[in-house]
């Protein structure tokens, strides 16, 4: 399926992005691909958690304390543990360190920099940062390698069927989902890293923000969030199909093998 087929019929209030990078020494020529409809920048806090964990390690001398918060931030998307890293190291320090390592520049959100989830990014930027993370791991960075291993442990409904859509059971992934009370859309997003041996890697990113207009459904969603109940199924029903197709199309456009469209249980 082509990007136009996926994006042309989006609601006018919706936004969607996809981006991919294929590169690495000794492999085929580097290649990038991207597509965008709607807002050029979106909030996608959970996609950045592994990156925050990566750079925070050098700022926390107690490695066990770092691991105690970094692992659940990546594996189960713990906001409390991410916040511990974010505030313990400092928002400006974390984002400055990411810029130094990856060349990607992000700024703390306006008003309250303690809100790590409000940082706005573009899918191309996320793909660039993760390509650096993956290649750092391949070159022997033990922290980067540990973060990637945690990403391979992400499972269940938190995967949104991304591994099946990409035909890669070994992919390191991170997904995110949220709809803030001040937003009319639910945001659902994912990143996947597919190592190709050596320093060769493919990175695929998908980001969506789709309207959630039914007032009763929105109120029920907010109540579930307030009670700490899972809402992944709501996001999957609204955005899962589009997210999987965006990422599969991106991988195909990168010139890799056409993804095997495995059946995603329950979808």
C-alpha cells in the first residue's frame, strides 16, 4: 500500500507521520523515506523513553539506581520511572546530551519543563536518533545494547502488532499511547529497529493523532486513565491498523524485503 492511499482519507483534524532510515557500513547505500499529513510535530513521549534512558546513564553514577528506573521506563513504559530519570538528571541536560550524541535538537515544553511528555518531535528526528542508538550498540556501547535488549522485551498489547506487521519477531520496539484531557485526538506511535548485521540497521517510525469525537467514549477513556486502567485496546481499535500499515509501507519503501503480513491476534 502506498502512503497516499493511507493518508489521503484522513480526517481533516487528524495527523500522521512515518519515517525510516536504512544505513550502515558495508551495506547498501543509505536511504531515508518519510511522509507527513497534518501537524509536522507531535507529542510522542513514550517513543523517547529509551533515548532518555540511554543518555541518563552517564549522569547517574549509581548504575543500579539507573537500571531500576530505566528498565521499566522502556519495557513497560513506566511514566513514574521516566520522570525519576527526567527530573533526576534534568530536562535540559538530557536533551542537550541527546543533541550531542545524535545531532537531533529537541526543546523542553513551554511552561513546565518537568512534563517530559510534552516534548514535540517529527518522525524523521526520531528515526535519526534511534539509528545512532542502534549503531552505538553495534559499535560496543554497553548501555545502548542494554536499552535495545529491553526494547526486545516489550510484549503483549504494548506492541500493537508491530513485529507481526514488519515480519520481524526479533525487532526492538517501543510504542506509546495517550490522549490528554486538553486534546481532541488520541496519539498512538511506535518505533522499530531491525538490525541487519554489523553496523547495518533499519529504523521505522510511525506516529498518529486521530480524532476521538464521541463525548461518551472520550469521558470513559479519561476515567480509565484516571484510574490507571489499560487503554491500549482503545488505541489499537482507533489507530492500530493505520499505524501498522504506515510502518510496513515505510519498511518496504526503504528497499527491504516486503514485510510478511502475519495475522495479528485479536485484530
